[in-house]
C-alpha cells in the first residue's frame, strides 16, 4: 500500500485536521514570530506525542532563495523532507503523512510532490503530479517553483517534475513565470501582483489514494 499524503493549511491543522496522522511536517514562515502553542499542541495530539513523527521547517513562501528579509526553501530542507518521509514509510508503508504550510497551496503541495515523486519512482513524474492535483477542484494549488526545482535536483529527475507541472497545472506555470520575473528584476517585479487563489470551502484533500472529497 502507498503512503497517504494530506495537504493542509496551518488553520486546518490547528482545527484538528491531522488527527490520526502517523507523521506531520510543519512549514512555518521565517518572519512569523507569533505563538505556535496551538499548532504545536495540535501536532503533538495528532501523532500522540511521538517527537520522531514531527518535522518542523522554517521557510517563506517565495520562489527565489532570498527576497529582502524573506528566505525561500533550501535544498537541504527538501532533502530532509524526503529522508523524513522515507523513514516513516520504511516503518509503515501505508502511513498517513500530513503536510501544512500557511495556506496549503504552495510550499506544502511542493513538499507533497517531492514525497510522492520519490515513492512513485523515476519516470512517473506525471503520475505524481496528477495524484497531487486530482482533488484540487478549487484550483488553489500552485506548488512553490523553487522547491519543485530542488526536488527535481535532489531526486535526479532532471526537470521532469517541473515539466509535468507546466503541462498539467496552468496555475503553477503562472506562478513560475512570476518568480522568474522577480529573479530577473527583484526591485521591479516585487511590486507586481502575485498570482493567488482563494479557498472557497474547507475541504479534506487526500493526495495518497483515490477517494472522494470529504467536506467539513
């Protein structure tokens, strides 16, 4: 059986969305200096206090390594996520992994794709992308392009994940182009509107298996 991967927002995790998960990956913004007490409690409750089943990363949701005071995801973080998921999967092949970022639409989908692509294996990048996008009926997912490139490199996929996303996700293409303009002209492109999508409904989005959505 395959690992089941879920993508959530921070608010959904705090509301208990990760209950029953075998492991949780929490992505928190560098600039966020607020309290994580509610989030930490929800994560601990979800995995019954197993510290080895929780991974916390700090990264801002930007598609370039640095932009002012913001810091994007790093290659080392992508490697850590892949290794963490492999360790969980080695102990329980059908484990449930919950991944969250602030809004559940950029960094957490990118990390989920890295996990799925690693499990699916080389040559099945389009399948991994399709699995990620299958339940995204509200059109909010646009995986972070920097994290996607890093996953491509770390998994030796030579751009196949990026190419599959470009083909299958217009939202990803728009966001990738936006960050390309930022990289070329940080001062000018920084002020331009950033492609975004709204969450019209709170939905249970399971990435690891083919089941209908469960609406809360």
